[in-house]
């Protein structure tokens, strides 16, 4: 196993780095490096820039309009974007539903939906979780009843991330109650502008509006929006979740945030505290170990070997690391991590800026927000069971 990059791969990384630095808007990069709020315009502006280059669907094969990069090239692209301060690509369209449409959708659906995802013009949302169906997705209750050439959808989804911006939503819906719960689920694409769709904000403790409830009241959905076969949605959902869990690991963002942690610790005068620096060192070792695990998987894929299905393991380690670096940032600032002022943040007055004050940075808010990472995408407890069964045997 060779974890070193080839000269061709290093040249590819230089090409990506040069292009990203030339095209990433500086105002967006400044917001990302300093954990300021990203607006819908910020996220979509970068998505459209990537779309014009043909790189928003950077993991797509050429036959569907992607660059056709191999696993190592995709990793290098993600790394250079993260280190430059690019926003994370909102995954619901290009990373999650697009592979499902490619694998299980028909040619008409592929021609209809993929171009809007690739260009960044159409914003997708995810309709999986329900009030009583989070990690146990097989228990979804949102009902889709076939009536002629359409479905009538009734029910509720919750924790819909950025659903207030959604143009379309992909949903797990129950189309049968016979047999095992998994066998009665279908995968449906729903226009969020349809009559009967209501999006209600869930306000977080810091006042932010990141997640939502989405209600469906007799929403008419054309039957042609069904992906694959009716009652086979569980298979498609598992395909999608493997992409989501790998995406959650996000080792490249962890490397960027590690450097931000060090800047905050130095600004607050705790970097020279040996006990605190021990914690930073332990975190850095774990980030390097996670990166080595990712590179091992990439090396196996590059050599044509069948790598173990370790998406759950990557999700476990990556999500725990995200929680740790936000916790250490908060501890570095002490009591000043609690309050922050939106107006001051938007004006750039944060601890990372010369003359800024750390009390204006959302350190505590980021810490609390990251508590979700070990739950969404399949809770880590469930993932450990999966790893035990499929990897350890």
C-alpha cells in the first residue's frame, strides 16, 4: 500500500489550488475562515461558480456531466477547497440525491433533474427524519397513496436542514404497510412549491434558523417522480446514506479548523498552557489518523482492490473530531465564548481578526450545533453496530 501521491496527482492538486484561489470570492473565504454566517447567496454563488466549471458534481462520472475523477482526485479537490476557505458544497443535490438518480432513475429522470443539480441552479432538501423516525428510518409514517397518475402525500418531516431554501425535496414515504417495515418504503421527488407543502422554521438556541419542519397536506406528486420501483426505496436510501456518512467525516475541514483552534488559543493566551496544548496535540493525532484511514481506502480503490465498507467508521471518527475541535475552541475562550453579537460578526469583529474580540465569535453556538453530528446520518451507536457486523464479522 503506497499512501504517497504520484507526480501526476501532485500536479493535479496544484491545478485545483490555482483555480480555487483564482475563483473563490474573497468575502466568502473570509466568512468561512472566521465561522461567520453564510447566506443562501453565499452558498449558491460558490455552487454556481463550480457548476460553470463542471465541478459541482465533482464526484460524477463523465457520462452524467461530471469530470470523471478517480477517488484520489476527488479527495485532493475537497482538500484544496477546504483549506482555501470554500464553503462546503451543500450535499443534498450533488452528493446525495444525484447518485441515486444516476443509479436507479430512468433516462428521462436523469435528463430532467441532473442538469439543474450540476449547475447549482436547483436547491435540494432531504426528507428522511420524522418526529418518531430518526435513526430508525424504517419506521417512517409519511404516507404516499397512489391515485391514478399521481401520489397523494400526507405527513411530516423534521430537522430538514436549510429546507427554507429548497426548490425540491427527496423523501422516503410509506406506500405499503404489508410485510417488514423496510419493504413498504418508496423514494419520491417532490416539488416544494406544490400546494400543500408547508415549511416551518425550528429556531435554535442561538437564534439561527438552520433546520425546519416540512408538512405535506394532500400534496399531489406525479407518479413519474417515483425513483425506481415502488416499495424499493429502502435500497435506494441505503445507497444514499453511504454517500452522506462518508461526507460527514470531512477530514479536510477538520484540518482547516485545527489551524483556527490554534489561532484562537494563541490569541487567548492558552496556547502555552501545556495541558491545553496536550489536548490540541491529541486532536491533531486523531485528525492525521483519520486522514490516513481515508488515504488507505483511496489507495485500495486506486489499486482496484475491494475496500471494506467503512463509511460508518469514517462517520463515527469524523463526527467525534468535529465535536472535539469546537469544544476546545470554546474552552480556549472561556466565558467569552458564550455571548456573541450578530452585527459585530457580520462586520468582521471576531477574535481571528486584528483588534477583534472573541466574544463576537459563535464559539459556544458552534459547539452546541456540533452535538448533532454524532446523531444525524445514522447515530454513532447504530454505526458501531453496523461496523461490528459488516467489518469485524
